C-alpha cells in the first residue's frame, strides 16, 4: 500500500497519524524526511509482526503516516517507535511537528500556519477572511483524511470562532 502512488479506490479505512509542520519543507528536508520514513516503515513492526504502512507528505508541510490495522494492529511500542523517529526529525529541522496549538489554512492558494491564538484573533478582527479553507489534523482514518482534511472555513472546526 503506497498512498502516494495508488490509483485504485481504497476500500479499507486505514489508521492515520498526521504530523503537521509549522512551515513548508525545503527540498533537501523533504528528501531526507522521505528517506528516513521509507527506511523506518520498511522495518516497522508490532510485537515482531511487520506493519503494512506507508506515508505521504501533503502540501509539502504535513506528514501523514498510514497503517493497515486490519492486517496487524499498531501497538503502543510501535507507536512510541514512530514518535521517537518523528521527534528526531522534528529536532533536526525545528518543524514544530508536536505543537498542536497552531492552525493551518489555505488563503489565495497558499498554505499558511499561525499560532492558534493569532489565527483566532485575526479571524475575529477580519484580518483573515472567512473565505479560506482550514486543515483538520484530528483525522484518524484514511477515509476521513480524504474527505475532511481540508474544509471550507464554514464547515471546519474554525467556524465556531466568535
């Protein structure tokens, strides 16, 4: 299963974990991150059993890890191993992958990321139009990701900002 290259319609609802960076990756960073993830996922296992997994770098800023838990469940130890790798990547490039207090959105075709409080303040003041699309990093399955990762402001979590 390689979600970047698959042209078939997926019927399984794979588990996903999204690591949102605070900024786009440079070409060199994306290449190195891709290599590290390929190497890690090739040997990723839960209790000695290989995990059927893949990844995608979405919008050159968000790392999406995908695992088919119908074949083998990702265990706490395997998730911890992934977290360790992601913390190493985050530390090396200062990407803010574990900072959940941020908002990412598309405005005029460009992905932008702000601290959550700044995003809310700029929405309230009208500095950022409500005519934007907002990313939702809380998606846990591949089907949710496909249909609801990027939503118009009014249909997103951000619509509740007063």
